[in-house]
C-alpha cells in the first residue's frame, strides 16, 4: 500500500465544487472515477481545500492510498491520459502514510482576480470578476492591512458553517495591479466557509467608497456576518498554493 | 436604410470560423440569426477578417444595412441581450453607406500568444500555444525584423488561396515577453490565407534553433510554401484591431 500525493489544477466552471456529493458532478468524483478506471480501486481522496462551485485551482493538493504498482511519479501521466481537459495533474509523488493534505497544511494561498477592462471580458468572465467601475486602490490596500493578523473572523464566515472556532491567522492579505487585473492574494492557516469571498466583497465595498477602510476593524470587532460586504462571485477565486512543513 | 458598423469580440473555440458556410456553426451565422430574431431582417454581414476555426477576435469589425429604427448606439445592447456568452458587441455606430470593413481597412493587427509555463495550461490552452520548450527569443526577434516590409509572401500562404497577388506590406512584426507569455504582434495592409500562423510557425522553428533567423530571407526569396515552417495552431491567434482612415 502506497500513499500518493498530487498537485492538481482545474477549471471549476463546470463542476459543483470539489467535494463529492449526490446527484452533482464534482472534481473529486471525476478524479475517483478516473482512478477506478485506471486501477479498479474504489479509493477515497482527501484534499487540502474544498473549493466551492465555480472556484478554480492552480495548486490543489490531494492524497489517497493505493495498492497499484504504477510508479508514483508516473501517476501524473497515467491519470492525465484519462482526465477531461479541465482537470490536470501537475505532479505526483509518494508521501508518508500519515500525510493528510488538509490537516498537515501550514497555510494556503488563494488569489482573487478582478478584471477592469471593457475589452476581453468574453475570455475572462469565467476566471475573474469583470467590472469597469472606479475603485479606490489605496483605500482597498489599507483595508487589506486591517485583515492581516490573528483574529476572530466570524463576520467573514457564511452561515451554515460548522466551525468550532472563528480564530484564524491571515499571514498575508495584499492587492496588486497586474495590467488590467487587480489581484487580491490571501494566505492563512485556515479559511472559514466563504471567508475569502466575503473579504473580497468587503474590500470591493471599500474600493467603491461605500465605507472607509477603518470600518473593516468595526466589522471584525462585531463578530456579525451581516455587517461585512456581500460574498464575491466564485469565478474570480483560485486556490493557488498549499504550504507544508519541510519534513512532510 | 442605415449602415451599422460594430466592433465585436468573440471566443472562436466553438465556431467553425467567422464566415458563413453550410452545415457548420459560424460566428457570422450566429450574428445574422440573432439580428433576424431582433428585427426580422434577413441581412448579410461583411467583416474585416475571415478568421479561421478556433481563431479569436478582440476587435473584429463588421457592417450591415438595416431599415430597423433601433438607434445605432443601442444596437450594442439589443444584440448583446440575445448573443451567447462567447460573442460580444463592444461598440455600434452608424457609418457612411459605402463603408466596407475589409476593403476600407488600412491595416489589421493580429496577436499570437505563446504560453510558456507548465502551470495554468488548463485555463490557457484554448487561447494560446502552450509549450515549455526552450526558445531563443533573440533569434526570434531577428526573424521578426526580416518579416517586416513590403514583400512577396507566397512562401507564407497556404495552398488553396485565391490571392491574385502575394505582395503585402507588413508594417510591424514584433515579439514581446509579458509574464509567462510570448506575444507576437503582426500588422499588415492585408493577410494571405494562414499567413500569420505560418509566420508564427516559422518563427518558432527559429526559436528552436532548427534554422537561423537569416534563413527566413531565403524562405521569402524562394516563393515556396514548402520551405517555411509548419502552420501554428489557430487557438493562440487573435484579431486585435482594424485600422481605418480618419474620414471613414
């Protein structure tokens, strides 16, 4: 029995999120079906992040046990030959038996893309929030700084979450301009349900001058989802990278 | 009777090119059907460039005659409400009766995108040629300079062309690096059948050091398609902009 770790990327546009569920096509179901086709094993995959419907991944990490004799580094090619065009294995290797992609993760990085040109939206609307409205970048940057740190993020957690604690450590929240894109990068040791999308929706309200960056501190202090901005659309969100300790 | 000019963008992935043909779905057919739905008129569209199957447009120009009372600037909104997500009108206005998008064009700009990262291809393979091979950028730039000017481009014209003359004036052929992309921009007063894709395929052979940039002059002088490189894949190609005299 070997434990295989894979880094995968996928276009989430045509999936009902990552996690397996009844009567809906998900990335996990697609992966497990293709592995069954390859080895005949009915395996169950663990993943670093359960991305929502329409959310994409450039560096999702998954792991599973197998008795197959396929060499670990060859899994990438074997599985890519069966996977549809919107899911791709970037790397495969063997890991320790105890490795769990979510529980062992030190932090994860998500990036949210905002596209600000009137031209080219036909190509980018599945992969970004497209808007030509004026946004106060300086104010949004101030808002990002207030998000950073270890705090209670209950105001940025959608209802229906089963989280036991709302404390999370956001080690980075930054905004960069890349040509016609605004990119919001967020790194944390863990994320609450819809946390990145509510943070982005709140930063957009700051960009629109609907409230000041300082108001974000009041939102955090209130521990009340109703005070934060709307949940940003899923299609601009990418799970970019998962970080692990070096000895895993 | 009014003559309407439109600037449109489209994702060519799901179309058999621009121009109308039997038993195949094309961008022109889609536009003409939606205009029929809107006004009941069986109009026929003229376009600046007849893009091939899989080729995209950021600034295709079309024109047609209509007796509809829709104000010219409102055509954009009326048609966008009926068009599928992969075709979008960026601008609509009235033009002189004699305006023809192809015959009046002074020059057109095409851009070809080459994506050079192993990560992210899932999102970009419909919109770029994805390759991680090493390319000699300096040699490709030298090759670009040899392409520029007024010359006989028969070596860069696919067979089956009905062109009367192979003389074209390439006013710009340049290569720029934009993050993980190489972008080849080509402007000319007209393009032969597959001309941009054969130029790109030839420049890629120079980048691979399969021949020197100077060999491009020999290819031009030979007036023989067999000597140039292979035709690059259509999906990296975009019709970016069409230029007209100011008084049109």
